[in-house]
C-alpha cells in the first residue's frame, strides 16, 4: 500500500509526532514536512498539527499562514488534496482562508484540557467517511483559543450545506457558535477540528480509540477515489 501523509512542523508545533504516529497506526506512512519547505514531497494528504505555531504571536495561525509550505498547501488543497487541521492547524486553515470563520479566545478566558464528547454531523468528507452519521465519540480537547466564530450568514451557510462535521456534546467548552467543533470546505477535502483525534488512537494512552477514524477515513477516501493503491 502506498499512502503518504505529510505532517507539518512549524516552530512551536507540539503534536506533530502524535499526528505522525496516528498516521502510522492507521496504516499510512508519515512524511515530515518543515514550515520552510517549498515542496510537499509527493504526499497524498496533509495534517496541520496542534501547538503554538510561531508562539501564537500576533494571532493564532496568523503568522503560520505565510510560511512557505502553506503556499504549496493552499494550492494543493484548492486542487483537491485532503488537508486536516487540528487545533492550531484549524486556526491556520481559517487564517489561510481555506475554511471560513475564525477561532477566538475561550469565552471563559481559561485554557481547557479535558476528554470531550463529540457528535459526527457529516461523514461525507475525506476525513470522516469511516464514521457513522450521528456517531458519538470521545477525544481529548486542549485549547485556549478554541471558540469558533463566524457571522450568522456564514453559520447558516455551513449548517445549510452540511459543512459542520462535528459538534460538542455535554456542554460547550469554549463558547463556539452553535456548538461547532469542526467544519469542512464544500469539496470535503479540507477539514478543521478543534479537539485532538490524534490523542485517541490507541488503548494504552486513551481515553478511547475514537479518533483513529479521522486517519483511516482519509485512506478509505483516497483508495475509493483511486488516488492510492492497496
């Protein structure tokens, strides 16, 4: 099987190795990409991991969007390459205008770290096809700037077109509008998610293995579309 997923490391990334391990457990080959790379090294998909890219100076993700590798990723994503942004990666996707809206300071003004229940609202994206529609999963959440915001027109559009991929259950942890935990673009190849599925891929480190589906989904999607061989 040929399945290469690039995991980008920015200065301040801290979940890149976890994301790479999740890719490996899902059956893929993790390819390390550096923020200054001008080449995506023929990867089949991209993960933008969590952390504090460039120290979260200015605004979360606002500096990372100008990294050389992001110019290539934006072009590739617009051409259909699957891209998953987790936490800080979600912020970078919004700052890069690959996804609408923005992530702002948690409404309670505190960093939060806990196991979080989610409901899968869309299983037709490249990163969610291995889930059942309406499936409830538990993955870790850790953020200080995790509140998803957008104007009402954008929110109505996301809901109307089925672009909300996951919602928070059992309480909104950060003030995200309409309990939104993750969204996708219209093509379904770009997904941003605030909670961390890469921290829920094996029983040893728990709390569940519910997050593995995000990483197996992209393989399922690539195989289905004939983009990789098995």
